[in-house]
């Protein structure tokens, strides 16, 4: 089954959402780590949450790039 070609507006919407994925996931990871730091009286969980958020953002970025490259090959 052939996939239909996406319009320019659809592509722009996908990539603008992707552009927000990395900073939002980074912020959420840091925020959760910060809240856990306050709850447990530690100082390193915000850094761990920050790194986890960055990884989550890059994973989503790589998924989208892989999906787009696979669709162009069809």
C-alpha cells in the first residue's frame, strides 16, 4: 500500500512538534528530578532527570528521522 505524500503544512506541523520535543522533554526531566531532590533531600536527581529528558528528546528525534527516511524510500 502506498502512502500519500504529505502536504507542506503537514510536514511543517510535524517538524515544529519535533522542535518542541527536545526542550520540553529536557525541562520535564529536570523538573521531575528537582522535585525528587526536594522530596529526598538529595542534589543529584535533577541532573539525572535532565540527562534522561535529553535522551528521551533525542530518541523521539531519531524515531521521526527514521520514519521520514523510510517513507522517502517507498
